[in-house]
């Protein structure tokens, strides 16, 4: 997995910020006896040995009753939706408000740990999903880390499961144009190459200009082709149906989202009418150009395919629509920088308001007429 998102929740002054600082082994959040020291969610990327990349999120107290309570609690709910693991910090006993949050985790299947913060406890006690510790004691925190490791161990999933086997050769088309970052591959490309190597297979990577030559040179040994969505059509015209083909975006859609929902969303293109709004959602922010896939390429493809005057709006990062019902279709990026919970929160919201949602790679394949010819 790219990263594990851990949200830390609890009442004001329960010890949330101290726990986050202890997990990160550095001073991230303000720790104070002043009520409500954490007024907004604080995000921190860190590495935890045995787990890997972790994003810790310190949230405002869910018993906040200040003038900004509604806005703060809305942010707390957003963090809950996107986190892989929820740590609920409470005192020695669980009160009714804290129990409601435990019930919330159980009802939606959220992985959670109840952490009883008892500042004068000398030894750690625990059961399946609870432990009693002093969150300022780093030796106690090691017990919490072990619980997190156990949960993470059951969450891992791979992009290429069922698609490749040991000893196979995989050809990747990785365009190196002005959209490509300087001196590095983008995250989906590097993650896929790493997994190919880990599975004991061989990765051959080339750009779009050399793709046909490289394909023809090695085609007798190639078992799978993976391409950037922006050049789907070009790659398919070279490969045809002789070798299975997929895209980086589809692979991440399969792992991080609900690919069947995305396919259904792409098939709703025919229903768009003049004046309908389509929302483009990107999980990260980046510098835009005249060839940007989200703000330029996909809107142009949709307009040409439908022949309709569609209105496009774009949201980036963690922003979500104020009113989902304003849109007839949501087109989301692959979500490679985010986790499955992040993507599923957006899919669930679109489903709640009956708004079709799809993915960059899938909608491009649909428009190019090859959606039924690709593998995932």
C-alpha cells in the first residue's frame, strides 16, 4: 500500500496530540492544558518501522461546542471517512459519547483501536481492540505500534495480483513529455515497476515515441502491456488484442476503489445533455499545462464524444462538492497518492446522491471504444 492513514480521535484534552507526537517521535501537535489546543486537523507524514509510510492525523475534539464547532466537526468527520485506522483516545472508562464513536467504527467496518490514556499507569494492559497506556510513554507506544502492525498486515493488497506471474515480461509505456516530472517517474509508474520486480518478473519501460519499436522487438516475450491513460489509444493501436493491455489508472482504480462502479459511471456518458455539469476530481495538486489530462484532455474528449455543451468544474486535493446533486457525472483521477478509504469515501458520497462516478483511465478507454478489451 502507498500509505496508511491513521486518524486520532477523542474528546478535548484526551491526549490525542501527545499520542500523535509519540507515534511520530517528534513534536508535531501543540500539547497544552488549554482547552481545544487542536482546532483543526493536523496531517503529518512519517515512517514507522515495520509499517512503512504513515499519515498521522490529529483531529479536534469531537465534544467541541465552540462557535466553530460545526466546521471543526465536519473536518473530523472527513478524516474519519478517509482514515484506514481510527485510534479513539479516552480515559480509563468509556462514556456514552466515546461509545457512540466505537459503535460508528463497528457499523461501517472501520478498523479501530481504543486507547485508554491513563497517565500514571505503570504497565500496559490490552485485549483485541483496546489497550491501557500512558500515551507520553514511548515504551507504551510500542504496544500500540504492534497493534497497528497487526491490522496493517491484514490490509495489504497488490496492484498486479491475478495479472502477472513470476518470470514474465511486462512492457510499460511511460510518456516523457512536458507533463512528466523532472528527474523522476510519477508515483503510479514507480509503484508498478517495483511490484513487477518484487513478483520476480521483468519490466521494460519506454516512452510513447519509442513504444512501437520496442513492442515489435520484444512482442514474442511480452505477457502484459501497461500504459499511461493519456496514450491509451495509441498503445492499443500498436498492441491490438494480441497481448492483454491495461493502464496505471485502472490498476489503482481496482485496488483503491470500486472498478465496477467506475465502469458503470463511464457508461453513463450517453445520458449527458447540454448544460449538464461534470465534476473533475483530483486527489493531488500539481502545476497545470495546456495538455493537462484532468483540466484539458478529458473535458475535450467528453465534449467531442457526446457532442454536447458540457460544463466542467474541477476540485483538487481534499476538497469535496458542497452539493453533489449539481453534477451529472464525476470523473476522478486514479487516486495514486491516496488510500482506499479516501477513494471509497468519494464513491460512497456519489452513490448516496445517485451521481455516476468514473475514473480517468476508464472513461478514456470508454471514449476510445476499448473498454471491453482491457484487463484489470
